[in-house]
């Protein structure tokens, strides 16, 4: 309507295609398009200083909390390093059992029976019942034993003796002779 120079009648304003602006909206649009004056800059800068003064106590508290967070992170990093060192010590102690002559018979027997992670997991319920039936261990100790059996299966602790090396050609000839 503005193109042809007509003012739309209030009855034809649907709010979607045609919207009629009041004096207040027209004034707001005119104010937004005005250039920024030195007084605007000065007033806005003063308002910024007021905001800074109002936010200063929170900023100081935030700085204190940031220092506390950094100190606690450093302490946590030290604890995590100590935890990792203990885990390494535990792993070394457990791995040393595989070559300890005092445990050679047990390790040999379990290797011969094929106790790897899978077979140990299959036997875990029976082992738990056996340990609980002894009535000499606390439930926490039984749980710890079960966790250690899961974490350190025999294949990790002790390596089965290597199979004897064979010559592939001799092995192939032997297989062919067995077939005929």
C-alpha cells in the first residue's frame, strides 16, 4: 500500500502481511537509526563503570575460587600420580608371582588345565562359593580375590611354556605321510 501512496485502513490490517505501526514504534525505529553522539558514548561508558562497580565483589570472589580450584587440581593431580604408582607396584608384584619358584607348581597346574581369562570367568561362581564356604574370609576379601582373578588372569601372570619349534617343511611331510 505504501508503494502506491495509500495508507491502509485499520480494517485491512491483518497483522501478517500488513502491520500498522503506532507513534511509539515509529519513534523507536527513528531513535535506533540516529548516529551515536559523544554524549551517548560518555553515558554508555559511565553505565559500564557502574556495572563494573556492581559486579566487583563477585569478580573478587570468583578470583579467590579460581585460586582454590587450581590448588585443589594440583592436589588431585598428586593423588592421581600416587594412585598410578600404587597400581604399577601392584601389577609388578602380581606379575612377579608367575616366575616365583614358590608358586611354580600352582602356575604349572593351572596352565596345563587351560585357565586363561575366559575359563577363569567360567569358574568364578564356583570359586566364589568355595571361598564363601571356607568361612575364614570376610565378604570384602572374597570380593577382592574375585576382582584380582578377573584383573590378572593366568595368561597375564604366567606365560605357558612355548611350544617346541618345528620345521614347517618337516611338519608338512609328516602330515602328508599320516594321510597316506
